[in-house]
C-alpha cells in the first residue's frame, strides 16, 4: 500500500510524464498515463488535460464524453470551449452552436482595465498542467476566462460561417476581438475572408483596446510596447488600399526594431502592397524569396501565382502546378495553380474544373471563386459569370472586386444602369481603387456623362500616382481621359494626355488617330497629316487612319491654295462619327480579349484573390 505522503510526489511525476509525452506527440503514452493520474486524483484539472490529449490525438468523441462525464462543460469556460471545438472538428456545427449559445457576453466589452475580481467558480481555474487550484488568484482566473470567452465567440463565428450566416459570423469574430484583442484566429478570419471593407477595418481597429495587452516586467515605460507591437502586426494584414502611410510605418518599425525584415508574413504584406500597385516584377521577387525559404507556405501562393500570370510566365506556372499536384494534392492552392495555368494557356474548360475543385475543398477560398467566375466571362457566358460573381460577392462581403466584375459584365451586356449600380456598390466599399474608378468613368463615358467620366479618370490617375503604382498599368485610364477631353472639345488637355500615353510607351494607331481628329477639328491639317502617318506606320491597313489621312491631305492642299475644305466642317463631323463607331467595334472585340486574360487580383485583402487585370484602352478605345 502506498502511503498518502508519497502520493503528491507520484502525482507530480505522472503529470510531468503526461506533459512530456504530449509535447512529443506521443498521444498513446499521454492517454495511458493521464488515465492513471485521473483515477488517482479525481481532479478536474487532470480530467481537462486528459480531454486535451484526446483532442490532440483526434479522439473528439472521447474528449467530449470525458468532459461531459466529469460534469465540466457547464461549469467551466475552458471545458465548454474544448467540448464545442470537438463538435466543430466533427462538422456538428448545430450541436456546437447549441452548446456555445448565441448570447455574446457583452459585459466583457468594457475597458479591459475595469476588471472584476469577485469570487469565481471553483472549477474555473482549469487549463494549467500540474496546477490543482488557482481560485486564490482571481485576476489570473478572470484573464483566463476572458480568453476562453473570446475563443468561444470565435467558434460561434465558425459555426455561423458554415451555416452561410456571414453577417453573424463577422459580428462573432469582432466580438471575440472586443473581448480579447489577442484572439488572432478571429482577426485572421475577418481579414482573410474579406468580411470588412477598408473603411470598416480602419474604424474597427480604432475601437479595439490594444492597451490591454501587457507584458510582465518591472519597467513601467515599456508596459505599452506589447500593445503597440500587436497593433503593428495587425496593421500589416489589413487592406492595402487604405492608409498606406500607417502600413509603411508599421512595416518599418517591425523590420528595424524587432528584426522582422525577413519574416515571411511581413514580406508577404509588402508583396501584396506591390501587387496592388501593379508592380508585378517587384512583388514576384519577394514571393520567390519567401518560397525559397519555405516552399510549403501556402499563404504566399495566391499572390505568387497571380504575378506569374500577369508576367505571362506560363512555363513557371506549369512547373509549380505540377510540383504541387504531386506533393500537396489536398491543398486548395494546388488546384488554384493548375486552374491558373490552364486559364493562362486558353484551356478555359479545364481551368473551370480545377477552380471549382479548389473552391469545393475550401468554401472560403476567394481566389478559386473569382477564377471560376472568370472562366465564364472569358467565354462570353455573361449570365453564368454574373451568377458566379454574385456568389463571390455574397461570400466576401468586405471586398469590392466582385461588385466591380459584376459591373464589367453588365457593361459588356450593355446594361449600363445595372453596371452603374454595381459599381456604385463597389465604390461604397472602396473609394480608392483606381481600377474601380476607371470602370466607373467608362460607364459614365458611354452614358455621355463626359464631365463625370473625366473626373473619374482624373481621380483614378491621381490615386494611382499617390500609391506609387506602375504608370504602364494605367495607360488605359489615361487614354480614356484623353478621349473624354476630346469629346468635351478640350483639345489641348486631350492632346496632353495622349502625348503622355505615347511617352509612357503606349504606341497605338488609335491614339494617333485621335490626335489626328483633334488637329483636324482645330484646323491644323498639316499636324494631322504628320500624326496620321505615324498611325499608319504602326498599322498600315488601319481604315480610320487611311480615311482621316485623305481628309487631312485634302484640307492641307486647300489651305495651301487658300481654298475652303471641300466638305467644310460637316466632313469633320462625319469623320468623328465614323471614328466613334469604329472605336466602339474595337471595344467589343477587345472586350473578348480582355475577358480571356481577366485573371488579375481580388484581396484583399484579397488579398490573394485572382481578379481581372487592368485593360488598356488602347485595346478597347473608348470602352472598357
């Protein structure tokens, strides 16, 4: 018979053995020892940790049954969280929600500095290996309970999301962070799934109590540093459209003061910003450096694959897709890579199949949903594309890109009123995306609201410049602005924009034709002849340039002889009408080409979401 005096030593020995086995993932050993320890002590804390071992081993039913048998689920927050987590791992979301309850502990939203220190349930101190009773430390108990209450809000959010109640899921995740700002899982769900718009993200970040994050130490001047650190880490994960100055400040501080300059998450945040700025080569260089260190970092692949697509590196796409399919067939990113490769090579049906496979593996995988929708757009199946984009808009309520694509599809179907409504919805979510502003300007242009169109194009170019975006990515918007000025008869302004397009490398016959029309309208026939010759040097069979050149030569000859033009001003007007009609035909043709290359970006935050690339108006002329 073992004496009672030796039992505490024996219990300590068994707890250390159990914990060592758990640390080494030797779950059978931990279960074997934990079972003997519980039989010896009948202690709630030992029951909780045995249930933890069962959970880690994947024995979710046994873990839940053990907690229920010991009567711990209703009396302790940590045990209720673990039991609900067991249901979720078994896809029993309704049971988990019934256990968690739908009432949020709003009393915990108050400032974390105002904490109650009243008597707690004697069972509430579970959760520390080897500790039998922590009821004497009320502050520690409450801190532990707050974290578990926050974690249960996070689990509620998961359950709501699985039930497609995305608004309720968003509020549950936000509640988790209001209770415990360190609940990163909830923050990750909000940001990764684009549940908040950029403005909403900014407002929510300001409402969180980062000052509650404290570190143990004797230096009172450093007690706020952990909160600032967490705030900066979160700042790097937010939308790159909003507050780039705060983003850059956070990145710089984390890199210089905390040595995170080579951290994968920080580098990915930089690459995401560069991708938003259309600086694809720079973004690709960063994602390649991350994957060189860790090629299994799947968070990097959406941005990496999108950059490869934009830069037309189809061979690299093929190699990555092949390697991932061999090594990681259970990852959604694998089939996203395969889908993007097929999309890039024009095999739309195959691309659709693999985008669909990726979305079925992870219903919240934004890039797959957007890619799936793009395949319909690429084939001109506008109704099906609208349905697919609408699904993406429902799933990812905080990102504006599905609404942008819905506007583009309605524009392609000549539903200008519907296109404007979708683009306005996108604008309410994000007012600082140049792509969106350009699309709104295009719709205004085709509605003959030329002043509004010019304002949108101007704003798009200004924001792109403020974002330090690649100027070549916005040649289309600048060309658009030139056409809007041309139709407003603001000739000097139009010529300035067209000249800037040509300086930035946008050599296109349509741009020279537009300049020729302007010079003809201004009575400068010789200048028109010069630029129209340049148009024909680029495209020798261009019918518009040929006809305008004949008109310009006639006027030039008439001017030399001191005669009036043969057709007078009416001839110019007819030429302009024909030019507009030709531009519209080119727009329709280029629309098909655009949809065939539509895979661009959508994140969030999309981050990581493949979307439709910015199309140059030199391919679409006055249209999108």
